[in-house]
C-alpha cells in the first residue's frame, strides 16, 4: 500500500517525539509539524485505520512495526540530508527543526537524497575530514 507524503511526515514527527520525550502525544506532533490539532486528529485516525499506529485510552500514540519502518527511514533520510546541507553551509543546525525545512527536504526524491548523501560523504572524506 502506498503511503501519502503527509502521512510519512506525521510518522517521522511521531518518532522524533518518541526520541525526545519518550512518548507521543497529538499536541506535540501538531507543534512539531506546525499544523492544527484537528489536522493531527484526522491524520492519526487514518494512520490507525491503516495499521501504522495504535492509540491507548489516554491518547498516547505507539508506532506499529510498519509505522516504525517508515518513520525510521524518513528520519534517517532527513538527518543525512540535514548533515550534508549543514556541512555545505546551505542550512544551519538552528533551522533544522523548522517544518518548512522538512517540507523542502520531502520534495527531494529518494534517489537524489541518496546521491547527495554519497557526494557529501565523499567530500567530507576526501577534502574536509581525513580520518573517516
């Protein structure tokens, strides 16, 4: 089943909240993504229906195995691209958490992201840091 890009963003934000707080709440996801709480409610309902998350009676969210796979993949991709763009001086570490930055990064196809990451590694390895 194909997942929507917006749903990938939500899953990634959920994983980031899990790493940051140890738990996932809808309000934290809304703040991270810069969206309204009703938008999160609508999307979490769809994610639950498709088996990507579960939600307990207190409203805490848990990523399913399939949800975790997607979230981990997205987060790794963004971290790789962020590091590359920061190393190039295109972005700053301070701006990485902004929702706009992630929207821009989501528009980059996976093959381009991987290629940029490899180029970044090559540049760092051969021209900037010699002990990688």
